[in-house]
């Protein structure tokens, strides 16, 4: 009678939990498609407050009635422009000036020296915000793209931003759909059940809905800045990590169903066994991501909390909603391979992973030496990685209109035409600063901003003086997003800063890229050591040891170096990418190390549990045999979900998705399956030093010493 009452109470509690979460999902679900409404992709807004380009941007606001972002409309005919082409450009200019959001009057078109191109600068009001994409689409609709040998492209900073907004608009639809399909297929293969896959996938969807609601509210309240990159990473991270946690809990639940007659008793035992590892894993990722708050870049500081909120929401759902679903499903959820109540222990002597464990036992020292050397060899590929700020023409995996337009501008004009560097200096030093800027290699022209030009009427008149300062516009010889332009800006800054009493700041599109790269390098030097320290503390607390955490961190660092080395070869010789963005190493480190340590946590927490009963070496083999299948499946899921980032035609996201996928597979298949177990087996009980477990098995200690 009491058993029936207990079963009924457990079923009722599970049903209430499920209904409560479904109610939350009904409220949160619509927000998963509304994150784009609160996202922003303004690169300048992500600069650190103390960057020189940020100061220049603030000062330049006083020189114009409205801050604008230029769209550059370029008309090109390789055989030479005709009179009809010039008339079309003049007619287009009249219509473009009337487009809502365009700040007129427009300056006259700029002809190229070779007579093959015209360039029209169309300033767009920064107040348009994310609607700048709609304004650019109107411009492109008016210009029509050209015909009969004339090509017309809308490029420049506004054109680039519009293309980025279009790419990120696919996150709510295409990326989410691809991620769902990837997870569904893998769950069907792993479980080979027409029923069981529903529970993890529904839980992952609930996690994403909750995370979307929380992130939306934070972004809408201006507590975090959400951009398209963070939004895409949030999607794959929640589904990947959520499915990982689900796989671990379901596998432990299946074990316990063999030991317990009632599903709720089996779930209670499974939750107690799996929850500490899941919480430690999620906590490691959350704290590692929150270390990005130490970044000097607003974009990095935003990504940390956004992704951390996603993991926290996932932990909450996977430790409450999923267990309740599984209790209600009972043994039937595993149909047609329903686990029987037979008091059977997990198979540690049969199956693929039992054979792998046996191989580790026979060749432990040779195995960890060979795998460590192999990973070290892969790390040599780091020399092929390179680090460069991706230019506009390198940013996309497809050829967008902004890229085509920028290439046309580079063919016929000094590269910086239409997107000059801005130099703001004290008025009394204007002449010396102009001379210093003009003498800088890579500078094509220097001219002051006049009152007429500030109003869009032309270059006439004396320099405009605002609060005792003047603004110079410096046209660079190279495209503003190129490495050569960045070198020029650095030299330009050095030259004008030497002018006494000028109080000069240099800003503009290229300067933003320079300051972003500098801040990214600083962030790597600060954040990476902090992340390692956080992970070390969590591992020490979880494993109650010091030797094991050091070994695990060392293996993950070796795996990280090998991953970047392999990616360097892939990016250069397979994908033909010109390099990686300045922020790539930090993002790759945070995700690879935080996620890579997860699998070692899953393994070593189970090894410690088994070592208490069996001894360290036997515990290593048992832990590997029991967790091998589920951890490998989890790694494949995470790798596949991050690979879904490749559907977005942005080089930086393709590179990040590839790096995480490759790194997770290396961690799962090589590090966690071979290197870590072989090291732990070879070292023996000392791996738990100075914890009590290192002192309890004197036989193994003596054997290891001998």
C-alpha cells in the first residue's frame, strides 16, 4: 500500500513539474524568434570606453548636426563611363536623397581618374540603428544593380552592416532549424528508439525558450548588448550542452532502472549520481564565460553573460523538467529496448568500451606518451594559423554586394575614399598636424572639415572650429579594412601625436579595427589565466585532489594547442581563409577549454565514484567502460551542433564552429578516451593526492612504487 502511495505521489509531483514547465514554455517560446529585435551590430559600440577611436567618435559628434554611416554607391563600366551612365548616377542621387534615413543634400559624385567609375557618398542617419539594413535595401532597389555593362553596387560601412544584418537574420530561422535537425538525427542514432529522443529534444527546446526570454529581457533593459554573433553561439551552445547533459542523465537513469523496480526510485538514484557532474560541468562553463566580463571589449563582455544565461537555463531545465518527463515515461520511454529490473551492474567487462579499457590497462604508459606526442605534432600547425583582422572582402564566405562594391572602389580610387580616418586636434596646431598626417606613408590626401562640407554642400569655406578643435579627414591609399590601412593608421597616430600641444585623437573605421585588435590581444593575456584558475579550483573541489586537476588542465591545454594547429592547416590549405580574426583565439580558448573539460569531469567524477569501491586502477577501467559510449555520443552532438554555424556565411563563425567541433572530437575520442585514462591508470592512487582516496589503497600505492 505504501509503495502504491509513494508511486502515486511521485507521479503527481512529476506531472506538476511538467505542467509548470509547459506553462513557462508557453510564455517564453515566442521570445526565441524575437532576439533579433534587441540585437545590435554596430562595431563602434563594442569598443572599450578608453579607446582612442571611441574618444574620436565622441568628439566628432560636435562637428555634425547628425552622426551618419556612409553608404558608397559605385558605378563602374570597364570600357569607360558614358554620358548615359553619368545621367543615371545624377538621377539616382536625386532619388536617393529623398529616401527616409538618408541625410541630404548629397555631395556630388566623385569621378575616378581613369574615367571608369563614379562614387556617390550617401550618409545614413545613425539614429536608424538596425533599420539601416532597410535603408540600404531601398538604395539598392533604386540603383538597380546596373545593366548593359554598367554595374552598380552599394558598399561602404553601411553596405557592410546591411549585409551583416541580413546574415544574422537567418539565426532565428535557418540556424535554429539546422541545429534541431542535427540533434534529432543524432538522438535517433544514439537511442535507436522512436520515443526516447523526444524527451531530450523537448528539454533542449525548453532550455532555449527560457534562455531566449531571459536574454531578451536583459538586452531590452540595456543590461547586456546582444549582437548576431552572440545570438548564433547561444543557439548552438544551448542545444549542444543541453543534449550533452540529457545524454548523461538518461544513461545513468537506464543503469538505475536495472537496479530499482520503480522509475521514480531509479531517477532519484540517477539524479544523485549524475547531477554533481552535470552541475560541475555547467558551473565550469558558466564561470569561464563570465570571465569574459574582464574583457575591455563590450562585445566580449556581452557574449559572456548571454552564453552563461543560456547554460544556467539549460542546467535548470535538464535537472528538473527532463527528470520529470522521464519519470512519467517510465520504462516505456526506452521502447523497444526497455531496461528490465534485474539488479544487473553496468557492463564493465564486455562491449567496445570494455575492450578499450583493456587496451588502456595493457599499454597505459606507451599509450599516453604516443597520444601526447601526436597532439604535440598537431600543435605545430599553429605556425599556419596566422592572426589578421579579416577585411570586408574576407569577412563573408559568399560574395556579397558590399564586397563587390569595395573591390570596385579599390580598382579605381585610393582605398580609403569614402571612409576616411578622422583626426581631431586643437585648432592652433591644425597646420602642423595636417603636415604630419600628409607626410605619413600610406596617406593619399588630407583635408579639413569645413562648415559647408559638414552640411553636405561641398568643400568650400574655412575649417570648422568646434570648442577650439578642428577635424581633418585623412584618405588612406589602401582599403579601410586592410592590414595595410591598419599599419597606416598606427603610423599616422605616431606622427600626429608627436605634434606638441595638439591633443590629437585619430578615429574612423580603420582606427576602430586597430583598437579592437589591440583590446583583443590584451583580453587574451588577462582572461586566459583567470579561466584556467577558475577551472582548477572547480576540479579540485569536485575531485578533492590536486594532482588530478593539474593533469586534466594540462591535457586540455595540449588538446587546445593541437586543435588550433589542425585548424591552422584546415583554414589555410582546405578552406583557403586568409587568416583568423583577432578575437578568434580567445573565443576558441574559452569554448574549447570550458567545454573540453566537461568530458573529463564526466569521466573522472565517475572514475572517482568507482575508485571508492574498486580501487583507483580498476575504477579507471570501470569508469571508462561505463561512460565511454555516452560521453562519445555527447561529444558528437556538441561537435555537430557547433558545425551548424557553417550555415551562416561568415568566416569568423565558420572558423569558430570548426574549431569547437574539431576540438570537442579530439577531446572526446583521444584525450578523454585514451590520454586521461592511460595517465590516471599509470599514476595510480597518487592521482587523488592529497585527498583521502590517495591514502586508502596501500596495495596500489606499493604496486605503483614498485
